C-alpha cells in the first residue's frame, strides 16, 4: 500500500497523466508524475524514468558515465559485475567504454560463501575512488543475492571510510522482493530495467535511475543534453503502461517469486541441486537448477516455451550467442521481447548444465510452465518421479 498512498495518491495521479506528448515533450504531465512516483516509492530525492532508456545495461551505463569524470575510479566490492557491464566499464575492451575516457576500475572479489571481503574493500578505496557499484542480484553467477539490509551495511562501511563516494546499486531483478529498497539504506542511486520487476509486465520498454538529485541530474544531462536534462523527452503513448506497471509490480514480482519457490520445491526433491534452496530466503526472482545433462537442459527449456502464452508452438534451439563461449538455449514466450519478469529460461550448453529462469506474470501460468517442463523431462525418460 506504500505504492498506492505514498506513490500514486500523494502525487495526484490523474487521468490526464495518460495523455501522450510528442516532439520535444515539454511539460509532459504523465512523465513528470511517474518520475515523482518513482522517487517516492524508492524514497529518493529524484528519479529519471524514461522509455528512451533502452534497457538495464543502458540505465547502468548512463548512471556510471554521467557521474564519473576522467581520473575517477569505479570500485566493485561484490566481485565481477554483470556480463554486459564489462564492456561499459572496459574490463573487456569496447568502443566508448569508461576505460577509453580515463576512468579506472578496481574489483574486490567475494570470499568463500559469498562473504564480503571488508579488509580488501578498505584497502581498495583510495583518493580516486568516486563511485562504488553494488550488484544486488546474483545475476548468472553462483553467489548469493544481497538483501537490501546487507547492502545498507556495506554502504555504511564504505561511507565511513570515504563519505563522498557515490554508492550505486544495480537493482535488476531485486526490486520489491524485500520490503525496502537499497535507496532506503543509503544508496545514492538504484538503477534497473522496466522490462524486469518494476515494469510489472506492462511496461513495453524503459529503464530507471532513482537517487540523489545531483546524481539524477547528471544522468538526465547525459541522456538528453547538457542544459536540457529532464525537460525534454516525449512519452509516445507509453506513460499509462509505465504507471500502471509500477502499480502492478509488487504483485507481479510476488507471482514470479512464488513460481521460483514452486520450482525449487519440485526439483530439489528430485535430487537436483537448486539455488536458492527450496526453503532458503530469497532476495531476487532468479532460480537456478543444476540439470546435469544437455538432454535435460533442452527438454526443460522446450517445456517452458510450450507452457508460454506467446509462441508456445516454437521449439527453442541452442545458438552461438554473441559474447558467450558456449552455445546457449533460451526459452521466452513473452508479450514483450526479452522481458524477464515474464516466465523465461536459459542455460549455456556446458557442464553442469545449469538452467536459470525467472518470471511468471501470474503464479498460475508460472506453475503451468514449470509443470510442462517437468512433463517434458518425464516423457523423455529424463527424470524419475519417485512419488508415482
Ligand atoms: C538484466 C540485468 C542487467 C542488464 O539488463 P539488460 O536489460 O539485459 O540490459 C544488469 N544487471 C543485472 C544484475 C541484470 O539482471
């Protein structure tokens, strides 16, 4: 109800907000109201929420590139960041990376059991450290996901050493899983994609940055232009979906979470290792299952596809995806292309044949998708069901 009272009602959401703008998009009521709602939901000074932010990687690149200057250093205290950020930072050489602009990077790996290496972090912070990037979700790494509270403790530790460091959280897949967001625990920016949790399945595109006014202002000047900032950016008919999507997001996220928990409780008793475990606490919507063979991986993903509302009749095939060393199989029968708040699964064709999946707009469809995957395994004699 925080969303309703402190978000939509407080900001006087009205029917006029669903009107659209074109051209420069000056004084777009829907856009400006949506941004105030985001900043109230995240309890931040300001927010930039735009369809012109094309995806999560773009939102993160924007937050980084607009708040860093040549000579600054970025620190990741939680190990290697998400794959696509390697090009943004320049860990993997790429045109236009932060490295090309003279921004350096330092990383402190996690200790055993995903513990933070506080001594290492203390040593890594130096006079050039300007921004710390903290990835909340495990993404596709085998590490734990950090809770909003744990992130808060890490931020307090960092600010105690250097109080003017900007703490940015890659919030992808973590939004609205915990009761609070990292911005309520000291994060200067929370950043993510609208075709994951906060779009509630209704947002057709977009990304957000919610945070300190100065950080958001920098990002706005970089997204549009110095001098223009948040004043321009036509909303092209999507504001109604972004606002309604945020209103739906906590419930949709809960459905995705229930789907993951259901799957873990199906596959763990079948002897497969699942991360997180069936009864473990969760801080994001991703579920990993170690399937153990290529046949199982293919059958699982094809079952998820067959249980989807869109493209249920197509058969996913492994392919050589750019940036990956092994072939990857992906299942996604989604209303919005690549949307991973909708039930979707993928896995690289390499031992131990882990499948990663997430989403489920409704628990009913999520459950059906998981059961269709299980049936596909069973029909091919790839799994025994001891209860039968
Ligand atoms: C999805 C994701 C991203 C990147 O988002 P895209 O929309 O795919 O560009 C970054 N970080 C994490 C942890 C993610 O889950």
